[in-house]
C-alpha cells in the first residue's frame, strides 16, 4: 500500500517538473471575452501546446463538464456538441468523430487539464496567443441570425428568426404598442432581412444590426391592429418564434390612480368586454378574467405606493381569456365597474352604514342615512309599488343596525324601512328599502358621494308617474256601429264599460282623462285620432274585443310600427294578462289601423278577448273581469311611463 502511494507521488513530481521550470517565467494568463479567468491550477505548456483546467474553460464557454471516473475520461457538452477526452490519450471524440490531438488531456494536482486551443475551437471560440504578455485570448464566436421567415406553426401565423447557434434575445415594445422589437445578441447574416406581409396580424418585419460591439440584431415587427403576440424559443434555442393571434378585442392599457381613500385600477380594452371576477384568500387576491380578448404584451406600470394593492399581475390565462390578478393588503374591499370599454376596479377600506334616521313633520318625512365613509348611492323610485330603494354598492351593515333589519316608522308616510344585502351580478349591495304608506314625491337633499344620504318625502295624493298626464281612452265602435255581436252581447258596450272603469282608476291616481266617446254614440275613426292630436295627449288607448272562429282565445295588443307605440303595446299586453290570467297572444304589428296610425303620441289597441270563444265570453261579461282589465291597463300605463317594460 505504502509503496503504491510513494510511486504515485513520485510520478506526479516527475510530471510536474516542466511546470516548476516554467514557474520562473511569467505565469500564463487566460482571457475569455476580455475577462481574466482565475483558476487554482495554472495552465501549463507541453510540446508548445497550452493545457488548461477543463472546467473553468468549458463553463466560461457555456458548456457543461462531466467526469467519468471508470473510463478516466471527461465529457464536455453543449446543446450542439459532445466532446470526449480520455486522460493521456491523443484520440478525442467530437460528436462521435475521432480527432487526433498533439497533446492528450492530463491530470495535474487532481485537476484535469486539456488542450486549450482544441477545446475552445471545438466550442466555437477563436483563440489567439500574445507571446509578450504570455496570454491566451479566447473570444466566443458571435451568434448569427441566418434567416427570417413567416410561417404557420400550430395554426398560428409566426415569424421565425433562425440563428446558426443558440440565440439570446429580448422583446421590447417601441414607440407604441403596435411595434415590437426583438433584439438578438449576434450579427445579421442573411439576405432575408425583410418580410412584407400585410395580413390581419403582421404588416412587416425588418431586421438590421443596431450595434456592432456587442453585436445586436434588431428585428422590428409592425403589427396589424388587434394582433396579440407571444415569443418563445426552440429547445436548442437556435430559433426564436413570434406567434400571433388575432383578436377582435385586446387589452390596450392598464393604469393606476392613487386617491386618498381609494386605489383605482383602470383596464382599457379595444371594445366593451365581458369579465368574471372572484376573490381568493390566503393571500388575499382579486382575480379578474376578461373574456374573448387577447393580451398584447403590455408593460405593466409600477404599482404606486398605496394602502390596498401590493402588486398586479397580468397574463393570457387561456386562449381567449386575459387574467388580471390584484394582490391585496389586509381588509381591502373592492368594487368592479364597467363603462363601455373600461373596467374600473376600485379598492377601498370596507365601509358601513351606521344609522338610518327618520324625522317626521306632518306631510314631510326627512330620511338620513349615515355611513362611515363617503358612499356612492343610487335611488330607485318604485312609487307604483309604494317603495323607494337606496342602493349602496359594497356597504356593510354597521354595529348600530345589526339587530335592526326592519325599522318600524309608521308616520303616515313611511310604513317601515328594511335593510337587505343583495348580491347582483357584479357586487354586493346594501339596499335600504323604504316601504311607503302613501304616495310621495321625493326631494333629494344630498348628492353622491356623501357620508350623509339625505332626502325628504312629501306626501302626495297621486301616483307620481300619472300625475298631470293626459290620457285619451278610446272605447271602440258605438252608436250605429256595434262591433262584434254574439247573442245579446255587443262589443261596443263591453268596450265602454272597461273604458269607464279605467277612467275612474286613472283620475284617482292623478291623471287627466279624455274619452273619445262617453256614451253609445258613433264617432268616426279619423275623428278619434284627431281629438287626441288636437289636445296633445300623452297616451292613446283604444279598447276592443275580438271575434273569429270559436277556438281562437286570449288577449292581444295591436300597434302601429313605431318604437314607442310598440313599447306601450308591450307594457299593456304584459300587465293585462298578468291581471286577468287570459291566454297571452302577444303584441301584433298592424300598420293599417287608423286610430293607432293617425295618433301622434304613443298609442295601442287592446283586443281584450274573443266574444266568439265561449270560455272567454263567460268571463268577459262579468263586472269583476272588466275591473281586472282596467287595473291591468292602468299598470301597463304606469310601467310604460316608468320605463320598466322589458
Ligand atoms: Zn272592435
């Protein structure tokens, strides 16, 4: 055992002699790409060839080194080359091909030393020797861009930038987000330096060298509008791909605004888009998925210092979905608003409705809603249902009100107030529902946003939408014209009965009514329309009954083709059948009817039911049914006037 070690040491000493001799001269230095390479074992010269530590040289030239102890050989591997050197063997393998060296690899001081020029050149670097400085100078060969092409890859139009060796690149949007620059480290070495495409994704791509030392080739791509792009490399990195997807809609911009108590992110898309959003906890995040949209690789602006949002991330989550993720600080509440092509995400501290106060003074009730912070609110007036709603998006119920979801008032104007948390498609709203015991007119005393929502309710004797409206009721036929007759039942009488009931309902709710006939007299059709035009009525309602075969049944409303006349017909038809339960035949466009055609105001003609149908007729003749029809028409008029037709 001892002997073996002794011989081994002696052997190493003998080998080391030339190194020791050289030590008197200046040691050999190695520079790679201008930088001095430090190694714990100095290079040596054997037979005029420099040998240097394999690992430090290989790694500086971008290769990996593996030591195979069983075979006493070293493997140097890059993405395109495998070099195998055996210790003390002049035969080397480069990608499986045998190459004979002047000097073999050697082990010196436990380090593998290999022929420096052979290794460097095999790894694509230039080697030179400066004898005065005793310096080996190695320069990595520059990559070259050797082709530029436009192809369809996996169904997507793609610009392919090809190099003779692995390419390093960066992508930057320049000037505006419709021009993209791909900067490649390397020289341009192809005649194919321009692509003129002009399709839905790419106008053109032009390559040129923008720097010589270091060499940089810039490929400028001018994108067509609404092309989103993605860049990636081939596994061997010799090709860079810029693939395009065409979207009708793309995410154009993301901006931030830091307000005192709010932080607002605004996301702009080319056209209005749909989005889903949801909250994730641990850590708290708000995720906004914008649908059917592409992402141009926009620069995400720096998130300014604020109390609510830590960071914002954005990416093409699925082929047609862009995902924006907001990383939130603790206790941040948020609301998402959309107006046309802009999403506004408003982050704030959660706020509460602290109190609801009512001060009653005779015919006026003053309502005050106090909140912990300024709130945006909306007042919904549904006075026909004797309800007013104050809607506050994002509000919570304060401690004061937690056990008071119903507040009894009973002051002759307000019956009671309810607090309801209502989730609509976009946000949680707190609804403060004022249930009225009389008709009111509402006088707003505050404006949104405020921490004190204030309004006065004035007692009123009329149903607000009807107040001072002039409505013409036209009972069909009359006098010598009986309309449809079945047995002893004449249409003209039924029409007048309903008209009189409707007149009374309208007048008691504040409307003014004009009748085209108030008794059994004949009135010309053009005269009926003329009267309504003459007095400049707000609405014209004609009442008729139908006749046909015995199987025909139900209510229909006829209208002259005009948007407002159609809306009125829809409102009447819907409300009448909901009051009577009659079969709904829907609305019917009839350009030829004189009274609805000649009237200048919204008008419609109601065919209540069929006298020729025994089931219809049995109900139609009853007083109770006529009252229901009148109430249905009243509601239809109110719904039309309130714009609540759908
Ligand atoms: Zn008729």
